[in-house]
């Protein structure tokens, strides 16, 4: 088969191409920009009525009254590094399932939990139903921490059974031999103080403002730290019940729908039911004397869905502006991905003290209420929760999609320019594959650039290759086909190929399993021909690593205006194309709208910049991390008012370094490491924010003692 991206010639290709006003063989050129739902799609506390018949608008108009973006635009470092630190505490296996575990398909878990904040002891029981897929079997192996947790008893089919518990594996002797197709019913009773990791651990007892706080964070292999299970994302339970009993006054948030809630003055009990398939690492609880409130999301069809907020009292007001946008974010994502996947349950946010956020199914845990974090974690409900990566080699299917979701929300709220700004902040041109080769390397799984930023660019490029209509149709098909299940890269590739009719094998091989990016070198000249001009484009890939198969946009500026083309660049060192224009050409630019993760040089001098006119650049701070002053370099392409500021992790500006009109060019400033008050900035993560007449760039900087 000839790849859709490949040119039909082998060396120097002479292809007289028509202007891109005609359809492209490689992708749809036109863009259909989708918009978010109007801002009035929900009302606090009061449940709205269901929409009337005929209200099926899938792409409602963009809101016109939303406030400006709240908090840093790019929070990738914060999200990725916090997860990496949490994962660093995992002391259990990250290898394949045991043969015994692979012989079972788990369908149901029923957790009955009694955490005691006074003693930091969790007492619980878990009932589980699993069918045998490779019998006969006489034992059942479960992941469960053996150094911190004690098993008090086990039953199978209601009968007491013997067991062994060592090396973080609980082996249960079944009551008889079970054959393929039979269902096993096992209950485990246990107690202990769950293992506490670097960021508080999978199950955390602590106090906030002097009040007990209990939270969980189980990604990727930490559910086993606090409840026995088959702790692998490849096997989702069909449903889960979570019952939690805590001291009176504490309110427990969890997955799914609340079916019972009581507080007798001594203990508080809540029972949650999750009736959608769920991975073990997404099961969670958060218990505290929360201040609770509701908003409502109104879908295009069906009943309104409650949005539940469980917040620390002191953060209710500061989080209100971002949380008011959540219903509109849901509508924006629903227009692009398909309806919210857990509509008959809820969406919720439960505050905890861990930095960043964790996309627990239907109830995100949040430690930061910046707009990027909220948008990122919400996007995970579709990509990460409804569809979960089958293993963490393919973590990009979770984190890359959620990172791209931030850009889609920026586009929905403020248009294509905001989308472009968000994507510019996510560029990565370094080494490494998106596919994670080694799951024992914590930082590699949650690599900021390879699991978050670069994968978002893969989706950005794929969107342009397929065109908006096909791209978003493919995303919806992906969710329809694999929602409630798991996937790997090849599953997503297959869906995109089916939607587009293209062979995308080279694209996924190069960008997911290969490294780096194309480095283009461009030369061109023109000659009068056919009542206009033939423009000869010489396109070289000068990188020393792999070469890329990509359709490349070409813009030729003429006296009568620009003309746009698409050339099919094959993985050759050199290709030549002939393009015909009506008027005398004055300049030629490839990839003028930054749809490819690439760099370009124009040695002829006709076009001298790798960025389109109007680009704004902010270089990484130096040094970083910083123990004192840091130098901040930036380029402004035009005259304008520049604001250069330092923003903390909560989105508060702590120092304004520059606020005046400046000429175009390269500039630098020095941050002395102090706040505006003169106080030395505390160690932590900050963002350098550059604003040129509303166009923004940001960079992360770490301050260390």
C-alpha cells in the first residue's frame, strides 16, 4: 500500500499542484471551529428543567461574558511532577500480572471502610466477584500491601478460607476448584495504617486547619496500599460500591452516585454506587468537614446533571470563579468528544492538600483551582476514566489527551488565537519517545514533555491532517467504541484510520515510537509560466535522526494576496515541488500556522524566521532551579505594552517586573527572587508570565532554598 503521506516520486518530485482552494488528497484544509456552550447552562443549588424536544444543538455558540483565564496557562510541570513524586513511593511490582491474576476477570467490588482519624487505622472489608476466564483454578491472588496491612479473615462463597499474605500478594484458597465461566465470590477483612508515600500516599490521614482530613490517591499502582484487588488498569470492574463510616461532622465524597447518607451525632455514614466500569486506581474517597455546594450542567438531551463541590471553607470564595466555568467546560468538551460519559451519576470536585489534581472517576481531587488544572482534570473524565490506557506504556492516551483538552477549552472560550497560544506553550523539541519503554522509571512515566506536552502536539498535528470534522468524529468514535474499556496506541490509530480512510501507520510510528521532530530547510525560486508563475520549492529534511512523512502547508505571498498549498513530504532527504501562482511571488513560508512540531531554516534569505509574523517568545529562565536572581529573556515581534510578572502556584501575581511599551527585539530582565513586598519568595514552583497586548507566554521556574 502507498502511504497517504508519501509522495509518489522517489527523489526530486515535480508536481504541478493546484492552489489549496481545491480539496487535498492528504487532509481537509478547512477548519470548522467549535465553540463552547453558552454560560447559562447551569444554576447553583436549583435543579434546572430538562431541555425541551428538538434542543439538540451539538456546537452551541461561544460564551461572550466569561472572565479571563484564571491562573497559569501551562501547568504541565506541576501536574506531571506531582504525580511522579507520588509514584516514587510505590514499593510494589510494576511488572505484568501473575498467571493466576490473568485467569480472572473482575466484575464487582464492594468496599466497606471504617477509617479512624484518631488512631490512623483503616478497618475494612472488600467483597469481590470475578469470573474465571482460564480455569481450572483453586486459588485467587490479589494485590495487597503486606508490610502495613493485616488480613483478619477471608471467605469464599460465604465459607472461611485459608490464605497467605507476603510480598504484597494475598493468595486465597478457594472453597473448591472453579472452571472457566464460573463466578468466584470472595470477601477479605483487614486493618492497618496504609503506607504513606512521598506526597502523602495512597491513603492519607492528616489534619487541615486542625480538622481531620482523609484522602486517597492511587495512580498508578497504589489501590493495593489500602484495599485488596487486582490492581491493574487492564481489568476494570463493571461496578463498585463504596461505604465509608467516619466520625460525625465529616462528609465523604466518592465515585458515582450517593445513595445513602446519615449522621447520628457519633458517626457519619455515606454509601456511593459507581455503575460504570472503573479502574482500581480511580476509586477514591475524600472525607472532611467540607463546605458543599452544587451547580448543574444541562445536556443537549436528557435531564440536568448535578456538579458537586466539596471544598475547604476558606477556599470557597477563591475557587468560585473557576468553578463557575465547569458546566461550560463540560458543554465544550461534550460538543467535541461526545456527551459527558457519566451523565446519570455526577461530576464532582473534592479538595485535598496534594499539589495539582487527580482525575478520580466522577469526583476529581483538586489541590489547585487554576483554570488549566480544572480543565485538564475534567478532560480526563473522557480520556483516562471512560477510556483508560491499558497499561502505562501508553500513558499519553490519558495525559496527552487531557493536556490537549486545555487548548481546546482555551479555543472554546477565546477562539483560535487562544488555542494557538496554549499550544505554543506546549512545544517540546527534545529527545525521547512518547511510548514509555520502562515502567520502573517513575519520572519517565509522568515525564512532563513526553507524556503531556509532546502528545498534545500529536493530537494538534493529527487534527490538521484529518480536518476538524473527521478529527472530532474520530474522537467521538474512539469513545463510542472503547468507552468503559481500555486502549493502547494502536486502538486509537485504527479508529482514526477508519474515520479518515488514511494509512496513519507512518504518523504514529514516527511520533509515538520515534524521537525528535523534522528540521526543514527551504529554498525556492520562480519563473514566468502559463500566464502566472511556477514556483519551485526545494524542501530538505536536514536532521540526523529519523525522517518524517508529513503533509506540509505552503503559503506563497503574491502581489495579489496569499495562495496556500499542501505538499506531501516523504521521508527523503530532499524533495522538489512546482507550485503555480497567478501573481508575482514575494515570499514563501512553510507551516505558516504552526501545525507541525518542527523547525525551519530559509538559507536563501527569502523567509528568515521559523515562526510566523506576530510570534512572541519567552526563553526558559536561567538558572532554573534558582537560588537567587534569575535572568528572563524574551523576544517581542512588534512594539507594544509588555507586562512581565511572576505568578505563584495559586495564580497570584507576586512581582511585576515590567509594565511599559517597548520596541520590537530581544530583551531581558532579572528577577531578584523577591516578592513585590521585598520578602524573599518561598521555595516552590512559580511561573514567569509574559503579556504583549493580550498575547501571553509562560515559563515555569522553581525556587529552591
